[in-house]
């Protein structure tokens, strides 16, 4: 899981040793990656490991953090 355009699919292609999945070059103006992947797919590596390639996340947020932290890691005196 990672931000859009960081190279998740490029890394997957390197791990499988084939340019099986489409990628894009970095943008010329700011040298940042481009969002290319539009669907999720599961890839099995020769080792038997499995990876899921997903489209990039534009935003990730934690909901209920304060109450969840207190419930999980309550202070004991």
C-alpha cells in the first residue's frame, strides 16, 4: 500500500522479472511518478509469495484514533 505514483507496480514488475503490468515514466516538470494502475490484482511470485498490487492512495486517515488508543493502551497506575 502506498501513495499514487511511488512505484509499487514497478517494484512488482522487478520482483516477477517481467514488465507484465503497465507503468508510466516520471513527469518531466517535477520528477514525480504518475498514477497508472487502475485495478487491484494478485500476483504469485516464483517463491510462492503473493503480492496484491493496488491503485495508489490519495489520502489515508485514521478514524476514532483517540478513543481507540485509550481503549487499547489505557494507562494503569
